[in-house]
């Protein structure tokens, strides 16, 4: 999958508007609140990657987090996030950034968040590893990296992936897909969403390769009961909390 195709999808007006509506229409999930508040101090300098129109960043601001930098590779998303922030009165610093090549100095943040399965919308395992390495670089020692993924091995997903494997083995895969686990599906308005559905052992291996230690992993449904608006907004994803080890001199 061409990364520019992914970027272009998130520049589309209807997609940006959907994300803007989610800022207050969906808000922070109960599971997100538990994980973020349990792992990130209110005074921490926090970086959000793939912030969209600001759903997570604004939710954290309302919870008392005031030192937030929120980034997205879509300039249209950032324009709308800034407009929503002005309307709602938050002071989040919204910036256009590519998670694979961040402009921040080493050790700039105490926490990094990549919510709503955004990390898995970066095409190519090497590029996802690159984003993990960048998150590691900009974190201070002891800093946490929190993100979500799907789980290809979830029993409810097995039938789909068995059919996909048979298709790939026959040479009939979608030519836009480069790795087994990649998916492209319609959003109902003519657009196509790309996402990679990983096996969890690959995610853990990639985190360790980037220098992180894995300290927590659980399904959203294991963390908190979510209202219908959240369940309709997103599947039952897996939360990850990884930590950059402290440097002991």
C-alpha cells in the first residue's frame, strides 16, 4: 500500500468531518481514561501521534492534562483540530508531523500515545517499526508508549483470515496489499481504509526491536465496559503499554 494513498484518504473532507464529530460525539473511551490516567501523570509532557481532529487530546485536556502536543500527518486534520480547539477552549499544541520522522529532539516527552489503531495504518512493517523507534527516541527514560492494535488471531477473525490466506496462496490478493494481515475496506462513502491486522507476537517483537519493554497488554473489553457509541466507533482492540527503560549511569 502506498503511504500517500493513506495520507490522501485522511485529507478527504468527509473523513475529516467524521473525526471532528467524534471529538464530542464519541469522546474518550472508558478504557482510554483508565489506561491514560493510570499510566500518565497530569503534569507529564505528552505527545499524541495520529491525533485526527483531536478526540483524545481534547479529552485529556478536559481531564486536566495541559502539556499536550498532538500531531497528525494530515494537514486537513490538524486545521480542523485547531478550529475545534478554539471552539471548545483547549490549549493543545496541534502540529503536522509524520510519526516515522518526528521533528522533536531526543527525550522531549514523558508519554506518547498512538490511539484508535493509528500505528497499524502505517503501511509496511519496517515503517511501523520506524514509527516505534521514533516514539522511543523522543521519550525520556521511563516514558511510556501507549497504542492499540487489532488481533489477527482473535477467534472471531479466524474465518476471514483463513479465506484471505487461501486467496493469497492462489495469487489472488489485492495488489495494493503488501503483507499478509493488510486490509483495505470501504468506508461507505467511496473511500477505502487501509489497516494492518497483526499477530500480537509480531507487535511485541517490533517493540523490543525499537528498544521498548512491554509492561501491559489487554483487550478493551477486559479493561472497561464501553457505551454503544464507542462500540459502534471501534472494534474491541488491544491496548499496549510499552516503556522506555531508564538510563542508569
